[in-house]
């Protein structure tokens, strides 16, 4: 379920608690099945360590001038390729190491 930052904050974390708990349970059950980075146009997104999975970070969302990033609770971030121009501003704002978003290596 993708929501904008405004909608997420308006509804509050309590409204999503059941979804988050179920997502975490599912994550634990499927742990070890690989995961890894998903291709998003010129970017790679690896949500395994993304703080936004549980509503804890909005750094890349706030930085994106095209508003191409949304949060899916229990999953992490998603990039709308129809809006993303590949500027990469979101990459430097990510507080996680290794970065959740990275540029594809050619």
C-alpha cells in the first residue's frame, strides 16, 4: 500500500500497526530467500535496510524534486518511473549504509 507522506502522517502510525506487524512476520518467514536490489530505471532500490519500511525515515521522499518516491509500509520505498528523472538527489540523503538507493553500474 503506497501512501504519500502527508497521508501517512495524517492517518498516523497506529492505523497501520496491523499491516506493519503482518509485514514483519512475513519478512521473518521469508528471510534468507535472497531479496536484494530491484531495478528502477537508472536506479537500484534495496529495501532490506530501509528505515521507511516502518515509517521511520522520509529523507529521500523529502529530497525528491519530482515527488517520484512513495513509501510502502512493510516494504520500503517505491520509485514512480514516470516521474523520476534520474537526478540522484535521493541517493545522498539516505542515512543508511549501504544506501537503499544507488545508481546502476554500466
